[in-house]
């Protein structure tokens, strides 16, 4: 009996010692996270101009950080106690190493957030390893110095955690911390909390723990990747007051409908000499917030503003994705998103048609220009599927061009002025075919390095003082984003010089120019959820005889159906009688309205926004839209349920069509071009 008592006594002593030793690791871990929250909030409020109370965000951040820290410690405590009974030394090293790694990951996620004002989530997994490496290299953060700093930081944090062994803790205090830990978790999840007050997306992002967000998103990504879809889910969309009444023809092809798109552009154009050339200018990060009429941050695009006075201009334009990955498939194909963006299906795309393929089928010569690597985001695979005739990327520049300045020896490629000049050198001038040409910019992208940087910094200072007439407080606010605004001024000037050169083309007066942004820059704080999608859309031509400001909501999905409707009215195009365009037609209304229903993909893997007439369902919150894309949260249970059903139907149809090659039937393959 004495032996058993001794064993029992030793086990209890070991358990008590384990509790004490664990919290000597746990307390420094907790304190480091709270210090990181203070640093994060201080840095974010120092860099960005935010309309929130600093102390309120900091205190709420502490609440969410404590939840995450206690959640982690509660799990690690169980592991430590069980493992420590057998391997006490190993368990201590393991827990300290794991805690150090979690702290380093939190630091990295905070650093990402301070730059992007968006927490890193499951969208990370939608990018290839090569794309992620290219992005990190271009930012200038991937270098030996930073790698060495990370190794040093690991040792330093491990050392700080180890100092906890000197903390004067006893079993009573360890038991108290354990009770607080599990009690906090239970209280947070089971006590009724007041969630009636709706907060903005950016406020929510400021408060959340970045590690918890990332790990939750990761868990959702890896556990919810597969689901079943059934025929009764694949019903046609609910009829509503829409610009085009789509007549769906085949349940097994949920997007297939009759090609009955009206021509809405002809009233604004004089007659062309021949079938017109089309030139698309897709501007990286061109958000409506800082471009054009009613730009609430002031417009930094003086040339585009002047051009808009002679154009058809949509002030309530929307991109269909919050990042660049969907701009080509949205504008030229009005295609479904698939799971991670349509182009992530490369090279095995489901059968589909685009403006490229249909115009090439009708005799157009097609060109694409960018200063970056065409392989990024699988752009080259998409364009090659369309049999685009000329694809010029960073490998196609003459020796006299210089690459974009770099922080680390790696850059995205060539700056926009070089891209336009290279394209104009090589674009066919005497070809006896109409042409479709695309120029896609990329200089106004992180890290926002532009040639002759000081020139544009000086231009920026002059612009905010003399053109925007900003007061001293506003000037300081603008200077927080000097590199971003300077890059927008640079690309605006690049487009101006491009037009001056293009006027020398023999078919300039017989050309239609379409200009839009791929999305808004997230590095400048978003005002609303829809702000990331809000971009100007402009159609310019010397043949426009009735310039007009349009107030109806129009997305990138509407561009291709609208252009084809216009061309078919005036020219004998061979177009299919059935199509699968997600979009409608561009709304030429003079007053604000929204007569379309379209999904919007925030990031890769984040299909959580749905537009239906003048309402938006965003991350399960219902909003009403107003002119200039202002929005307010509303409560309407029936309407929310209706939009939720529509959105769920789209998501099922999207997944079914893209994974089973059910966008268009094989009979429409004849419209795909062949070399």
C-alpha cells in the first residue's frame, strides 16, 4: 500500500509541476501576443487613415487575441500534460518551439495585414507556388537579410519564452490561469452576445486575430472542398426585372440560353467606315474611389477624366473579382468562376467561348500585351485556348527597354510606358483585317515602383496642392499613400502618351477603345465592401456623337454581350444562337438603377458577394445600394432568403458546369478558332 501511495503522490506532484511549467511557457506566449496587438494597431493607425477610435479597436483586438491565445493554450496544455508524463524534457522543448512558430506566423500575418488591410485567408491556397514566390520577390521582402532576420527572431522569441521559467508561479496560480483559460473560451462561445450592431468589413478585419482568421479559413478550405450537387439545385435563375430576359434551354447546361442580347450602343455612335477595331486598356488597380467624377478620394487620372467627357462613361461600374485573376475571363468571356477562379482550371478548360474566339472566328486578328510574365495566373493558357495571334509579355521586349525598378533584383517586368511603346512598335499597321487588341498595365501594383520616381512624387505633391486643393490635414492623409497615388498618375500619363501614338494608326478613327480597372487598390483603405469592385468603365471612339454619363450599374460581365450585340446589328457576324454569358447588357440609364444579378468573387476561394438588382448579399449581410455605389446594411428576412437561394443556386451551377464541362455543348465547338 505504501508503494501505491508513493506512486500516487509522485503522479500528483508531477501533474502539479507540469501545470506550473506549462504556464511558465504560456504566460510569455500570451504577453507577446498582446504586445503584438498593440504594435499592430499602432502601426495600422500610423500608416492608414481610419475613421475608427484607436482605443476601441485596440480593446476589441485584445478580446479576440485572448480568445485565440486561450484556445491555443487550452489545446497545448492537454498535449503537454499527457506527453510530459512520459517525456518531460522533450515536451517542454516541443511546446516552446511550437509556441515560437505560432508567434512568428502571427507576426507575418500582421505584416501582411498592415500592407494590404486585408487578412490573409484561404485565397493563399488558390495561387501556385511559383505565383506566390513571384509576388513575394516582387515586393522586395524575399531576401537573405529577411531570411536571416526570421532565423534570429525564432531564437530571440524562443529565448523570451524560456525566460518564463523564472516566473514565481505556484500550483494555485497555475490552476487559476487554467480556469480562466477554459472559462474564457466557454463564456465567449456560450454566453449570449449582442451581435445586432452591424460593423463594416474593415472594422471587423481590424479587430480579428489574424492567426485565428487564417487557420479558420485554412480549415474551411481543406474540409469543405467537395460537395454534392443535385439536379433540383440546377434550376434557372429566378425571373426579375432584368435588362435581358434569358431563355434557358437545357438543365444540364445551367448557363446556356438563347442569344437574344439587344443592341444598346448604336444610338450613341455615328456610322463606322468598316467593321471597327477594338482596343481594350485594362488598368491595374484603377478604382473609382480615386478616378473620375465623384471620386470620394479625389481623382488622380486627369487624362482619363478629360477623355470621359467625350465618351460613354459608367460611373457605377463593377469588376467581377476583387483581384486581377478574373479580369480577362470576366470582360471577355462572362464566364463562371469555378472554385478558385476560371483560369485555375488550366490547361484543361471546360469548353467555352469568348470575345477573342468569336471575333477571331469572324476574321479579327487578335493581340495581347502586358509587361509582366504571361504565365502568371495562367493568363498564357487562357489566351492560347482562344488562339490569340500575338501575345507579348516580358519576354518580348527589345533590348533598349529597361525593366521596372526593383527592391530585391526581381520585378514584375516592364513598366507601363514601355509596355505601350513595345506594343505600338509591333502591332500590325497594314493588316487587311479588323483587330482586337488588349493592353494590360501592371505598374500600379505593389510595391508601386515606377521609373523616374522622384518626377512623379513631385507631380503628386503639385497635384494634391494645386489640382485637388487639399488642406494640410488632407495632404498628410494623401502622403500616407504617396507611392500608390504616384503610380496612378504615372499610368494615366502612360495612357495619354499611348493615345497620342495610336492616333497615328491608319484605323484610329475606326476604333473603339474600352478602358476599365481590374479592381480597386486594397492598400488604400476601402470605404465599403463593394468599394473593392467599384471601377470606372469607359467606351471612347471618334465616332461617338452623343457622349453620356451612365448611372446604371454595369459589371465586366456585360461588356462582351454588349459589344457583340452592337457589332451584329451593323455587320454580318456569324454568332451562335445559344450562349452562356453570365452578364446582361451595359445599362445606359441616366438615373441610378440596377437591373442585373451577378455574383462577385472577392478573392480566389472567396465567393461570398452577390448582386441582385439594387441589393447586395455580402458575407451573409444584406445591403442596399445607392448611386456611386454607396451602401447601407438593411434587415429584410424574406429578401435575404431570396438572395441566399439565388446565390446558392449559382454556386451549385458554377461548380457543376465548370467541373463537368457543362458551360456550352460540343455543338458550339465550331465557333472556336483553329490556327
